[in-house]
């Protein structure tokens, strides 16, 4: 009887000890480590962008200046942006665009900024023709549309509100991105900010991922349209 009791107690001890060891093993195993990207210097940033063909739209005569400015902007300010051309608001990389969102929203602004973006479409070997701009408004609402390459797009449609500039900004990029997709491009325009000094930039998904991995993620750097709309409440 004593022998049987000893066997039962011994078996129970082994079972408990096995469970303890199993639980201890789970505790000792570390969680999967998140990948921590190596901090790059300015030259490595430029080299990384170059490998992703960021500078393929930059004129060769301006390429060295553009690369140097991107390197300095990252090194000195941790900022993703290159130089403008002289005293103009035209970016030399032909990817960045400055936009006054109030001007974009108003009559004449849409075609003005389409004309600026048209140059970049041509550099991509793509078409951006615009015509048949239509506008109808009353005291409280406005419907504004235009045709790009024969396809009609809404620039604004609704009652006036405090969000008018932001809506026009989103619709502008949406119509451009739709035309890029229709023509088989892997490039898309991404928002940065909107206001009297707004910006947007043309990137591939791989370029956007590189920027988001090595630059701050904030309203001064490119993000997806859904993230931008959530951030500004649209």
C-alpha cells in the first residue's frame, strides 16, 4: 500500500515538474524581435533613393544639385525634400509639387496645377490632356468637373464648408492617380499637407516605404491618402 502511494506521489511530482518546465521554457523564449533599421547617413539615403529610381525624372544637368540637397536636407534636418528651381516654386526633382489649396479650389486653380503636373506625366511617357471644365454653383453649393484624357472627374461637388480646400486637394490627387493607373504606371501621388503652403509628391510604393522607414512619420512627410484623410478628419 505504501509502495502504491509512493508511485502515485512520484508520478504527480513528475507531471507538475514537466508542466513547470514547459511554462518556464515559454517564459524564457523571447518574443519575435521587431526589425530595427540601421540609421543611414545622408549619402546612404541618396544612394537608396537612387536605387529605387527616385531621380529618374530629374534633368541630368540638375541631378548633382538635387542629390546634394537631398543629402543635406536629411543630414541637417531629417527632412525629405529637394531644391526648387531658382526663385520659382518648381521642384527640380519633378516629383514634388507645391500647391496653394485655396487657389486649387477656386476657378482657374485646377487647370493651373494640372498644367504643372502635365510636365511630369510627359517625363513618365504618359498623357495628361484636360478639357471641358464645367462649373455650376449657387450661394451654398458648387459642382465642378473636368475631363482628363476624355474621362470626366469631379473636382468638387457639395455644399460649401470649412473642408472645401481639403476636399479639392484630395479630389485633385484622386483624379491624377486614376489616370496613372489607367495608363499602367506604378507611380502615385501622395499627400503631405494642404493649406496656403501645401505639398504632394509622386512616388512608387517602394519609394514611399523607404521614406517612411528612414524619415519621421508626420504631416510634413508623405503618407497614404487614407492616413491623411483620417488625420485631417475627412
